[in-house]
């Protein structure tokens, strides 16, 4: 019997894998962070802020997280001395968050361990496969980010 290749069905199956992948990566990172003094959420915020200083609202948008949650995480990282506040010339109250030297060093050590783990468990995946996966996942992420924004805007209109 001839089976037709259904691109949308295969894409659906790939997207279905995102949740279990996310949960298992989360569990693995949680285990790797034991003894580091930070949580998975703190690690995600610290990683983002190691790329460039951001305000809490901008960090929340980029992480697709609630602003209040990111603010709680940032406050915790500030209290631990892993982040610093920097003045924002465009807005007095919305300061920039940037890693302290200790925060940057901690993230770099954690990231090195993560890369070593990736090499150990997935080192056989070649560059072409990684580039293709990145291209597909970036398109999926962008499409669903736009859809979520549209649906959020529609929800906001209905709530008015």
C-alpha cells in the first residue's frame, strides 16, 4: 500500500515533541543547577541578560513570560548579587538589568557544563541536521509567537 507523505502531519508530530523535550531538558538543567544557588528560571533570565542589559518588561517579552514573574526572578538575582541595576536614560524607573561579574562567571560555568553534556549525549548530530532543525524551530517559534500576539490582542479587545 502506498502511503502519502503528509508534511503537515509530520510537522505536527515534530511540534508534539516540544513539550516532552522541554520537560526533560528542564529536569536535566534543574539537576545540573543543584549547588549553584539558582533555579532554572533564574538561569534563563541570567542567560538573556548576559547577552545584553534589558529592562524587566523587555526581558519578559523576549522570554514569553509574565512581567511580574520576571520581576520576581530579577529581584532574587539582584539579592544574590548576580545582577546589577543600570540607569536607563530613556526611563527613570525602568532600569536596565545586567549581570554582575559574579553572575556572568556563574552563567559561563553553567553553560560550559551544558555544552559538555550536549556533546556527550548528542555529539553525533551533524552540522547540517542542526542547521535544518534550527531553521524549522525558528519558523515554528516565530509563527506561534505571532499567533499568540494576535490571539492576545483579540482577547484584549473582547475584554474591553
